[in-house]
C-alpha cells in the first residue's frame, strides 16, 4: 500500500514537472539569393520552419522571424537580417534558444562562415537546426555533418560559377553579348523558334548588340574630339554642358554625368571597332567586405572575336585615337595630368578623405599642382573633371592644413570650449538622473513581479527535489533541477541590479582635468607625422564640409564639422553615466577659409572663426 501511494505521488509529480517544463523558443532565418527568384520563397521557408516547430512543441518568437532577399550566401556582409539575429543571440537574457533554417545553404555557402556562426551561437547558448536535413547542432555528431553539408553548399557555388562562365564563353565566341549594357548599343534578344520558353513564347538563345541610333553618334563624336587633341576633362565638360545623356553611373556614385574615367574606358573599348575581347578580367569576392572586385587575367586567357556588325568607329578614326593616346603618354607625366592624386595611389595628406564639397557632396582631393613647379591645391574633382559642380574654388594644401590644425588646437579645443562642453555634460547628467528617478519609481511593480516569479521557481525546485528523493538521481530530473536553479540565479542578478543604489557622485574638477588632457592629447597628435596625425584625426573628426561663398574681397570656403572630444581612447576611458553607454561630446567647428590669402588675421571668438591663409 505504501509502495502504491509512493508510486501515485511520483506519477503526479512527474506529470506536474512535464507540464511545467518551458517550451523551446525559436527564431527563424530565411533567404533567397537572386532577384530572379520568387519573393515568396521567404514565406515558403518560414512556413516549413513553423510547421516543424509546431510538431516539436516549440514556440516561434514572431519578433525574430527574419529574412534576407536577393542576398548571396557567399558572404555574410550586407545580410542585415542574419547579422541582426547574431547580435540578438549575444544579448542577455537571450531572446531565443534555437535558430531554425530550412537547410544549411540558407545560412551560408562558405564553410568558414557556417562553422564560425555555429560556434558563436553555441557559445551564447543558441543552437542551429536545419529542418530539411534534420540537423541538430546540439548533438555531438553535428559538427562533421555540418562540415559535410557546408562543403557541398560551397561546391554548389563553384560549379554554378564554372557553368555560367562556360555559357558566357559560348555566347561570346558566337558574337553574342554575354551580359551588361554598353553605351552606344542596345541589347536585342535572339529568339530560338525551335524551343519554347516561359508563357509559351520562343526561348531566348542569347542577346546581340546593335548600334543605337541615338548613342552611336555620341561615341563617334567622343573619338573625334579626342583625336583632334581635346583632353578627357574637356570632352566631359562639353558633353555635360550640352546635357548629353551619360552612361548609367555605378551604385556608389550619386551624379549621372560624363567623367574622364568613363571617356578613357570608351576610347580603349575595341567593341566600337567590331572586335570583342572576352575574358580579360575575372570577378573575385573580398572575404572581409563581401564586395566583388575585377582583376585582370593573363593575356594568354583572352579570346578575340571579330564581330563586324558591332562596328561604330572606323579603322582610320581608331588609329588616330591610338596615336593620340601614345603621344599623350609620352608627353605628359602622371602628375601633370591633374595633380598628385593621379599617381595611381597618391600620397597621403592630413585632411584627405575628411573634406567634403558642400555643393555636390564629393570628397575634395588634390586636383592641381605637383609640389615642385606649382602649389599643390585641394578642389572639387567633380567640378574639375566633369564640370557639373559649381564649386570651382581651389585652396593651397599648405594653407588649408596649417590653419585648420591651428583652428582645431587653438580654437575648438581651448579651455573655454572645454568648459562649454562640461556645462552641457552637467545639464545632460541632471536630465539622466531625473529619468533614472522616474524609472526607479516605476520599477517597484517590476521588482514585485520578479519576486513572485522567483517564488514560483522555488516551488518548482522543491517539487523536483521531492521527485529525486522518491525516484533517485534521474538524469532528466537532475537536468530540470539545474535549469531551474540557473533561472533563479538570473532572477537574483536582476533583482540585485534593480535594488542597487546608483551613485553618480562625480568630481566635476576631475572631469575638467580629463577634458583638458584629452584636448592637449589631440593637439599633440595633430603635429605628429602625417599617418599618425590622420589616425588621431579620424577618431575625433568624421568630416569637414567646405561650402563656397562669394564676397567682395574674393571667394571663401565656409567649413563646418564636429570635433568629438571623448572619442578615441584606446583603453575605453570615457565618461559613462548610464547602463554602460558612453556619452558623445562634440565641439562644433564652424569657420571660414580664405583660399587666396587676402586676409592674414582675424579675431577669434568661441565660435572658432579664423582665416586659412
């Protein structure tokens, strides 16, 4: 009878524990790689993962169902949905326990990425489950299986690339266009009447190029202008001034306009003389940035195909252009064609990359002078090379650097500006303290709820302990006991944090000395060698916008930007006032540049107004 009662009691305890076991929380990630695929592919993958989770009794966290559309699995760069889930998995407390994917190829098709993400997720207590392969990454044998699937997924990309290259080669040898839009031509699909494609229409066997009636005369004009002795920049400016439609710009360029580099490529494109040179370059993906770059192939790999119907430029005009290119190469050195920036990879200057044209948004560069026969000058490259920007003001490099450094060290970082930043800090600190007091008042209910939750978990621990006493050391019961105790420990940490008094007794004098020291540090680094000064500058200045203005005395450039005083500490030193977040304190730089040097001195106030002369 006693045994029967004990058994009945144990069964009830076990049933109670089974019903109280928390459900597995799941995030879902889906992806498709090409804009040619159906966007519903994301929905299909999510549906399969949800169906699997339902069968397992797992809970899908709706806020963490993410998908990347038209994103390649060859790299994790640019995949915002996946990267967002990786960041969320590292937070505490973790918002989900499992990451569901339809199959391993949705996660990545690059084996190092697959293994690295799996290791990071497991470290933070999250496991990957591939539904199609029934691959549970919690299991001991999962890593070899994950490696095998990752190798197969990666090899799929390699084989697809080889097949695409083979198909493009066949089209090129047949005089077809293997891909892309070329200025001066229109793409005309070639139908194969012997095959049926989508929607009952004839299948497309390739794309041929045909000279465009509107663009072909522009190509001839460009070749003629260059053969007659006009420079690349002159041709660009003339076409832009006349409003001639330019080729479609790349994604990283905002302005659609003719530029010397596009003219240069056109003058060397043998398609215009009816010769197709294929396989000159290959695309390789940078594993760090995920971006594809073109790299040249050996000339032995090139394939030349004569396609007479492509001809736009006559042999006589082509030969004249080739002779002019040769003359220009022999006559002019790289620096005389537009300043130091034309030397392949130009020398690094202190403010290169920081200066922005206020008219068109281009980065201002060295556009004139070589430092030997003439002064090196900064200017807007869009104005010089294309003529579509109105900012034609040039300023000597030595004047710009000398006076900007003096302005940064003597105006913006002077004690008066530090005191101003300190006053703003005190104001924000008081505001933050007010917010914390309000949060503390509203957190009282939260503490009560956490305490109730803790008491509930303690009751479950007591039940598990009784079950262990009744049935012995069962692995399942011991696992539940460990999980409950871990959850209680997390609640204790949260309660301790919420009950901990916040001490903001900061020494304003210590803070003032810290700011003075940081200002002096910036000043010293700006007078260091160019590379060291650039590194220091990049930690405190993001960009300086130079906007041209006309005055009776001559043109000026107004400079605007922010100098962040706290940023750039190697050891993370800073002023933290809430939840580990670091406040940013910037001094506004607003000044005037005098390119011609007509003004040698200006009184300086707290707004940092000074001449560059």
